[in-house]
């Protein structure tokens, strides 16, 4: 199987062009190929497929083999792949995902894609649709007990469910101990991605993320979007914010009037390869 390793600010996936390749068991392939010792090493597997609704379809799988609905960093890399590898000559494209069709604007540098702006769609704030079990319609600054410790969370779905938790110490957070308790908490029927966030100023926040099915990753695009929306809802920031992740920065803007979230960031090719599966 031919593949390309790519990353969006450190959130790395193995990409397969399924216009020419066939992956019979994507769940098992994702588990195998994601292993950083015995496989290629990645946060998961993303298949680029034809679509009868959009220019292309993105089919993504986490490193544990579970299927994901959407990946903000991953979709930017899909856009770079289809342009740089000659599958399209358009700089405005539509990509079908399990959470709907996303529209992307590609910025070029020396004939290759350097950054991608993604219309990530409308944030879902209704608890039952995220889903989060709650007595309230929306989950904003709501208490939750995890492994005997009290936290306050704000719930947002950007195609994936997110719980945003604010803290004064992001760098020293023992996320590998705390993350699994959130991910598998009874209040999250479909599990949850958890962002731990420190507000730096009205325009800047920093975060670390524990992703369901992958653990801590260097970046999460849908998570950064959820953080921007949650920070605005809680009054910590304005509607446009720089989100600083372990792998780099993303610019997120929530257009409240249109109720659309826009994410801008880079996409990078690491290497091309071939592997027996």
C-alpha cells in the first residue's frame, strides 16, 4: 500500500489515496499503521476517497481503530494532498466528512499549498446533541467530578464532542492520568475529547488535548475550534483567537452572525512510502 505521512501542526496521520489504492479493513489497518514502534507511527489513518456530493471524501480512523467523524488538522492535509499531488487544480474545494461537507480555501506558496482555511461549520451547543448528559440545554461552565476531583467544563461539538476545561497550569498538567477519566466518563455517551486551556489574554489561549481513541496529541483542529467558541461563551476572549497547541498555532474565528467557525493553519508533508499490510 502506498501512503503519505502528513501532519497539521504535529497532529500526524497516514494518508492513503483511495482513488488508486484499496484498504479492505481500515480499522485494523489504522491500528497497525499508527503504531510508533511496529508501524509507520501516527495519530491515525485518513483515506481520501471519491465523493458524489463534494470534490473528495475524507474517511478517518483513530489510532485505536475507531472511526472519527471529523479532524480539523487532517482535513487541511487532505486539501494539501489533493492539490500538491495533482488530483485537483482548484484552490477552493469541498470535502465530504461524516460530519458534513466542509469548504476549504487553499493558499499557495511556490506552487504548493502552505496554509488552508476551513469553514468548520456551526458549533453544536445543545447538550443532548454533543452528546453530554446534563440537566441543562447547554453546558457552559458546568461542574463535573472526574476521579474524585471537581472541574468545570463547557461542551461544544464541532463534528466531534468536546469538553473544554480551564486551568491555570497547562504545562504541568498530568494529562495522561486525567484524560482517560474524562474520555470514559458516564456523562459522555460517545466518549469525549477534552481540552485543558489557559487563557493568556483576550486574543490568545493555550491548550493541551486528550483525544478519544488517540490519547494526547500535539494538536486537534476541532478541539481548537471548540476552545475558541467556549472561550467566547465564557467571556474570556473575543470571537477571533490564536490557539497555541503543543505542535503550533491555529487562528480560529467564530462568525456569530452567520454562526460559522473558521480555522486557518498549515499542512505539511513528511514523507511518501510503501508498506505491506
